[in-house]
């Protein structure tokens, strides 16, 4: 391989300056122009030199070359992207550095020069060394994995042709030298011999990319760095390994040949795409051994079914010992094994079967909701699954719905029940055909083999029972005319004894008769009216009168039935006019409609015929009737009719002539709506209420109290009693005592007198003569009863002045003006009136 050819001057300082322009040196610092010397031809992916990118833009995260023939790495190394041939002219390109975060961009100019001068042997008088074309001598190198040595193991010799004229020293770098694993390789400085110090595992390191350097004795590069890859040759030292120690697969027993059961897989750490990793799968052993059911694809590891003999009822689980071998299965290949467990899942490939073809059972007549038979079946499928659980069906013989069959979930038996009573007299035995299936559908093969389900016959014998009389049908009907005479006789309810098929020995009783209209003959069961039947008295909307009858045999057994009596309607009710009082607003309303109803059947009812009854000529002249429909007529007045209330007699007649007359009060009113006349009518009929009466009584009581006060005043004036001046300004105090109490009278000298209720004891009080005081007439009095009087001055207490039992009042201790008395009594009389109203 050709190398760059640096200039080597005779002088040391000048030589160092010139050598700085060599392949791995910088022509300048920072972002200045860089000159690189290269040979005339460079192959693709060969290093050209290195540029210091950090000095130009340390934060650059985008590096681009203007020349597509060259590419620049992050460390500044420049490589050829394709084969480059240099002419005599110089060649240059630009390296663009960009920081996308800060939007900063810088560029470095790179100048490529073709080195034409050659080195020759150093002469003290010559300023420049020349040399001939030289080359590295790398040989493609590899080493065997897990080599046994001896170590250090010689790999190859690296040699530069510059060593023909100069003293050259060799060195290496890269993984295995100054990178992990450290010190695995070394090179002899003088000879270029490359050695390995210990065995290498290819699965850990498959290749080592070393870089070899050649330099002169004074440390200058004599050639381009030489990439030196050392490849580790693989050795079959790794066994293939299954991905799982135990594989678990499931497959339905009804699976066909070729069905995939599962896939086993193994890995090998040796070199891919070699015989060391070419794996082959096989089945070492199957348990149980016979018959052989499964096969495995040698390359893919897919396990498939190869036989029709897969039956869960025979073998439920298979165990396979799987083998994988590298070297494509050759005898010297490495082997590993794994276990494969295959569970056969149950399919419904076995139909349930009856243990017998015929069964017998017996049951008493009239019994129901009773179990009469259990029918076992056999099924080889997995217990307590839908493939095993049985479904029973009654195919024939249950047309009347007397039976049902269900499955016992625990035992899987069919349980036959009687759900509707059987009658021995109708049938002594019943033959049922029972079929059975599974909950789950059968597999295709079983379905083709079985055209119909498995069947069995069940004969049910009905045992006779003396069950007593039978009331059949439960409801029987008779007809009686309305208003029939008491004692009218008709046929009644008829029951019979199924044992004798006759009702001659039965007795009858009446259990329920809503209105007590009917009596029943105990022997024959015939009925007789005990009252006049009135169809209109029955429940509205119900045209049938129901009577409950009890039929009893000689042994006391009984049954009940309903005798439905249809009462035929008679025209015994005339139609009835609905209106009694109507209001007609004149002149807004010209008429009012009168309607009627008839409780009889429609055949005896409408159409109705309305007419004015035999009345005075004045009524006939004032009012007229016209037909509206079958049940209503229109009552109209003449224009000259006056505002007042009229009594208009109206006769209504049904289709058969039954009639009735009713006087309708018609209020001919001056209004716009009948409600106005109704309100006026109500106000005219107002009666004094309780509050009005109470108010009148209170007024009378007030008048009586005034008169009583005047009388007391006259009596007091005759006695000429003096009044203490200090009591003249005392006030009456309201007493809240509503019942007689132990009130006391405070006299002028402070003497306390016991008082009692005034009823029956007389009234105590004094009155002064009427005098003029400031232009106002004054009446002095002492209020008794339940009123409260201020105490004598100086005491500070309230006392009650009431009647004095057995003697006159000693001291007149209070004076009040007429205005004060009026102001005191009037509000309280109002309060009493209010209390009376609210009470």
C-alpha cells in the first residue's frame, strides 16, 4: 500500500517545520487552511489525514464535506469515499462545521498536494532526503478461537519499505492493545512482528481492528497509519440451547393429521451462517412409545400430528424428548435436549348412551310435581365438562304436558317428573320415548356416524285412586229471568264421581252467595230463588251472578265449582233525567240540553222520547223541547221570557213505554256565564255564621256592662264614701286569669281582703258622682271580677278587686274617667271577639 511522502530536511528545526505538513499534522491552527500530502492514488475508505475540528468549532454537531469523494469523521479523520487519483494539479475542498443549536457555522479549507519528491540516503551536505516508492506489507490476518498457543503466539510481521533507508520503529493501537481487553496484542518495535498473548473467545470478541504505525527514530511518521484487522476464526465450542427447558402444548383429540401442535426453538452462540450454527431438530423419545403420533420438522422445529390414533380416552398426555444438534445434525455436532409435554384436550367424540333400552315407572293418579324415575347414561368424555353433561328430551308421549325431564348435575342422570296430574280413568299407562345428547355439539366424525340421538322407552303405569267427586267443568251456567217470583226453580251445578261415573250419591251445599238470592237443593243440586232478583243491583259491568257450590260424596271427599247465573234483564226501570237544576244565561244562551239514562239493558233503553208534562198553558207557551239524539233533548225558551227561576216538568219515555216525569228548575239569568248566577244565588242564601252571632253577643255584653256600671255609680253616690286622693291616678291592669281564682282586694289602709269568683256572689264596686274635670265628665268606679287594679301607692304590688262576699266595700280605692274606661274595654272586647272567631 502506498503511503504519503513527507519532506525531511537536513536541519532538525527546519525538518520539524516541514514534517508538520505531513499526513497527520496540521498546516495551521483553528479554522485556517490545512494542507495534506497524499499519494497519486488512494483506494476507497483509506485515511487521508486528520484535521483539528475542535479548535475551529468545538460545539459542532454537523460535519459536511463539499467534495463527495471525501468524508470527515467526528474526530477529524478524513477518509476517501471512492478511489481518488491525483493529477499534477492541486486539489482542494471545504469542511463545513455547524452548530444547529446556536445556528453557528464555520469552514476549513483543505488543500491536497501530490508528493512528487523521493527520499534518498541521508548525506550531511544535502538539505533534503529522497526516497523511492515504498509500501506497507500487511497480510490478511486471523487467529483461531481458543488457541492453545504456545503464547505469545506469532500472528504476522508488519513492514514498511522506508525501513530500507531509515531506521523505522513500529507501534499499534486499538482494542486489545490500549483498549479492553488490554495487552492482548503487542508488536516488536524493531521487527514489526505482531503477537497474541492469550486465547480469545470469538463469542466475546469476533474481530480486532488495530492500527499500525511506522515512525523514524526521531519520532516522525514515515508512512500512513495502516488499518490492521485481526479476525478470530470460530470454533464449534458452544452447544445449541433450547429456549425453554420444558415446552407445554395442548392439542384437541379430534385434530386431523398434519395439525401443528407447537414449535420448539434453539439458539447457538457460534458464528452465524456456518455449520457451527446450522441446527437440526429430532424426537429422541415419545412416551408412551406406541403408537408414534408426532413428528418434528428438522429445520423449523414445528411439531405436527402424523397419526389418527390421538384419543384422550386412551392417552391423555404425551411426553417427547426433543434433540437439537449443530453441524446440520452430523454425528460430530454438539447436542442439547429438552422435554415437550403435550396434553390432549377432550373433544365431544363420545355420545352418551343409555344403560338400558327400556325403563318402567309408576305413579298414583292426581299426583304432580313428584319424581318417578332416574335414568343413568354412560359417556367416556371428560367428566363435568360440556362434552360429558347430558341433555335429555321427551321425544314422544308427552303431548298433554304431564311430564318433564331434567339432568342431575352431580350424577348426570335424567330425572323424570310428573308435573300435571294423570287420570287413571282416562289412561292406565303412558309410554314415553326419551332421547339424550350432550351440551356441546359432537365432533364432525361422531356426527356423521350418528344419524339420530340415543333413545330409550319409559312405560309409566298410573295407579288408581279413589279421589272423590270431580267438579268438571269448574264453571257451569244457568239463566233466570229478572224479577222472577220467589221460589222459582232451575237446574243447578252438576258434579260426578269418576269411580262410578255418576253423580247420584253426591250432596250439594252453597258456599258463597253474594246477595243471598239463591237456595240449593242438597240432593239434586237444583237452585231456587229466595228473593226477587234485580239485575241492576249487581256489580256494574258484571252481568253474571256467581255462586260457589260444594259437592260432597259419601266418604266426605269434596270438590268445588262455580254456578254462573245469567239474570235476564226485564224492562223494570224507567229512564231517569240527570239534571235537576240548570242555569241559562239570557240572551247569550238560547237553550239547555236535558239528558237521561236507563239502567236496563240497551234493548229496553234508548231511544228516549222527551216531552213537557201536563202543565199550565203558560209553561207550554214559554218552553219547547226538541230532540238532540237518542238520549238527550233541547229545552228552549221564548224571547219574551223574564229573568226568574222556572219549574219545568219533563216526561221521558224509553222504547217500550216505561216513563217518568221530573221537574227541572231552570234559572233564566241575566249573565254571560252560569257561574255568575250561581255566585249571586249563593250570596242571597247566606246564613249568619258563628262569628257573626258571637259579635252580636259581645255587643249585648258591652251594653249590659255599661248599664251595670251606671247602677253601681248611683249606689255608691248614696253611700257618700270618700276616696283617697292618692288612688285617683291608678290604672286598671289586664288579668290573664280565665277561671275563678283567689284574687285579693287591697284597701286604702293596706288591708288584704280574700275574694272569690263573682258568679253568685254579687258585684263590688264604687262610683263617684259625675263631675266636670277639665271639661270632661268623670265617672269613678272600681272594676271587679277578673280585672286587675294597681295596688295602693307605696306597696309596689298588683292586686285584684273582686266581689265582696257578704258586705259592702270599706274603702273606694280607685278612680277612673269614662274615657279611660272606654279605652280599656274596647280593645279587649275586640280581642275577645277575635279569640272567639279563631276558636
